[in-house]
C-alpha cells in the first residue's frame, strides 16, 4: 500500500515526515493507488481538491509543471487569469524543475496561483490553481531549486463531471465550446471521435451527463442531448462527408479482417473504430437493416429512420466496411465458421432481442392481442416503415414503467387505439423512463394506473379481453432508504381491453450460442466478458452491449463497442488486451468519488435553460413524424453559454512508464 508522506487535501494539511496533521484531521480515505499500476509505485497525485506525495524524493515542481502545462493547453482563452496565468505558471515551474530560481520567486508564484483559483471564469482555471496554491503555501521548501528533472512518468487526465457520467467519456465541454463559437462541424468532430451515431444519440440518449451537470442543483442541467442533436444536424446540413474513406488511417503493418456480429449501437461503434484504423470489417446481422433495437424498438417520432441509417449502415459502408444482412448466429453460422472463413477476430454485439412475459395466471403468448413490448414495437416499425399491415383497435393496456413502455403507449395512440392505459406496480416517481417521455405520454392522453399490478390474463375464444389487476401499497422505508410494494388483499378488479402489451424487459436469445462456440455465459444467458477489455472466454472473441449487459442504453452499448475495438487492435498486434492508463484514472476517480463533492466555492450565476421546441399534441397524434424539434441557432448559443466548463485535471506520477500500446494511443 502506498504511504502518504505529505500533502494537502480539502484544505487539510498532512506532513507525516513530522508526524503532524493539522486540525486533528485523519488521513484522507482515498484508496486504489497501490493497485493503480501494480509493481509501479505512485509517487505523486495532484487533483482539484489537493495533492499527495508518496515518495519523499519526488520533484513536486516537476509534477505541478506537468499539471499546469495541461491546464494551459486546455484553456479556452476567454478570461485573462486562465489564459495568461496558466502559461506563466507553467513557464515558471519549468524553470524550477530545471533546478533554477524563477523570476519573482515563490511570492510571485503564489500570487499567480491565487488569482488563477479565485478569478477565473470557469472550472478549469479555478480548479487548476487550487492545489498549487496549497502546495506553495504549506510546503514552500519543496519548490526551492533542486536537482533538475525532466518530464516524469505517469498520466495526466482531463475530465469533468459530465464526462465521467457518460459511459463513452465524451468530451462534452469541448463540443459545447464548438457550438458556442459557431463551429458546429468542429463540435461534430469531437463527437465522432467516440462513435458515429451523433444525431441519433442527440435524439434518444438517456443523458447520464445531464444528471451530473453542476447546474442541476441551480436552475436545471444543461440541455446536453439537444445541443448534440443541434451540432450534428447542422454539421450534416453543410454537406461535408463525415464517413468517407479519406478518414481511414491504417495503424497495423498488415491487413486484418474482423467479423462484427450485430449491427446495433455496440457492433456499429466497434466496426466504425476499427474501420477508421484500416481494419477490414464485415458487419453481420439477422435483420435486413442496421441499427439493432434502435431501429425496430424506437419509434420514428423519436428517432427518424433515415437519420439512424445514415449513421449506421451509411457510416460503415462509407468507411469501406461490408454489411451482411439476414444471417443469424446460431442458425445460419457458428463462431467456428467465421474463423474458418479467415476472420482474425470476432466481436459479439447481437443485443437482447427477446421480450419478457408477465408471469401471471392464465398467460398464453399465443393469445390474439397479447404482445411483448419488443414484438409490439417491431410490428409498429414494420407497419410505419415498410407498410406491413398492422392494426390497433379498441382499448390497450401496457404493463411497465420504462422507456419501452412509453414507446408502446405512445405508438398505440398513433395507430388508432381508442384508449390506452399504462399499468405500473409502483408510483410515477419510481418509473425508470425519462421524465420527458412520461410527461409526453400524459399530454397525449395515456391513462396511468400506478400502484397497480396485473395478476391474471382474461381471454375468450383465444383472444385477450381483459386483465385482472390488484392494488399495491408502499411499505415502510427499509435500511437502504427504499420503499417496496405489496399487494392489497382483496383488491382484485378487472380492466377490460382488446390488447395487452408486456413492456417489462428484454432478454438475450439463449439459442444464439452453443457449447461448441466456447463462450461462457451467465445464468441470464448473457456473455461473460471482462468489463475493462471486453475479452470473452474464447481467444480472439470479444463482446459488448446488451448481449453482455442485458437490456441497457444506446450510449452504454456504444461505449462497449469502442472499448472492444481497442482490445481487438491490441489482439491483432499480438498483444494481450490491457487496461489503458486513462481507464485506470477513471477507475481511481470513480472508486474515490472524486467528482461527487464540489471543490469550487464560487456561486453559479443563474441562466435559464432554453426550452426544447416540439410539435403541438393535436398535430402529433395519428402520425409518426418527429415530436421534438431542433433548437434554433440563437437558442443553441444561449444554452451553450450556460456551460461552466467544469474541467478537472488528475495527475498520477509513477516510478516507471505506464504500459501503453501504439494502437491504444490512437484512441486516447
């Protein structure tokens, strides 16, 4: 275990060289340094909330020089304290690390650090000066000229609360900077570093990033999703090709070929990242179009299919990849067949395409008028996009409280249902669906039956005619602070209907893999894959997305696809897929919840969130045209202006260089 020698954390001073700790403070409860790089000791850690030194011989000036050099690189230049201060501090620390005395001495350094921390306009400048000011104030002797030192080993990582909340670690403040500057194409390029589905994600992302936004506790989080949509739509309007072969930069000495099974978000992102680096890729899917569940499971009023096609099939074919449709793993081919055909590696991203039944008395999947949520949305898709006959008449009951349930109720209304009911066993506040989807469903006339649970399907002559439901009540708060629900005895009653839709979850098709494939699965039938490298139990086979996670979100699947592409490139180089330095830092930040507590003291100036325009309710019912509309240029600018640029830098200095591969660096 790494042992703290001295440092300052959250304003408390620690100097174990003298066995003294200020204010009777305890040693910081930070963990994970000893596991950061096994066999490669951590010497210094610098962050927004302070710094720690684990090696008495460490050159602190050299560490802070690296830290401020990154701050200078990341400064937007909007305010003088950050634009000038980070550069001046960097240069003076450079003098110190080379064993010379800086002009103006330490007093000048302290003054600059104070100005940087207290007068910068954004989080980057404010946080960059704090730890340095603490170090100069409490440990000035560590900044006297010493033996010269060059750039030290380790990693410096720039992030923000919104970045760490995003599974893909998309640099949100950077693409918002582009929008604020009127450079929408530049903003689009930032998004495309991670995944090709920019406009699609800008419409249906569940916005983990917004839940972490610092403005969440003020007047409302930044509209990050809508800004992503704005930037991508505007970038496409320019006519600039974003998925041409001119974007391919080969990184391997010889040609390699990879098979991607599944054309959903995980598979498309994996293929996209590999194609950009010169790997030949064939994407194989059991459907006859790309997009996976995003294609058939998300209605067109939320995600127009021309947008999705352009960013899935269009991206893959544009970069030189091949789409192979109508072929299902486990039915039309096996993993052994792929390797026999000459593929050097395989990525499994086939998703969770089977619905889940209710598990109630007298349930029969063959009953007319009874659907799983996924099967219903597939039928809706085929009706809207391909003209396949499908009618919805009378009253409809949808059971569930997630986004799939909301898609079902809103789609049923658009297909002509007389009345649509949503049955959910908990309260509206407990529903996992996006609150905008819940509000839209209510506006469009869906009748909510909360604290109600189905107990029996009622049928007549092979057709659904109703559902027996029971009232539920909340129990007392348990030790974890949660309320459960329980049935109210004797409260059974009947809801008549013509259609019942079980929108309570999805699952993988267990028939996809067989023992001969050599792929370990868990008790739910999901592929067992390493969470950091996406490696499976069979060499050369990687997996990600819903077939690993179970039914999750589009952004989580895309994150898996990108991470798998890194590991596949390592594998194709003959290397063992490994955790990258940036991943180690992300794990350290998450394990210690370093972004949970705000280190900055300045109040946030209120700036109201721009409303998202949408069709009027009376104009949207009866059709599947897009409900949410794009922000105007003016509103997008005003919304982007709300961004506080809450960047933070985290520096770990290690004894020896951290292992990194040539291909992995391409993704950093």
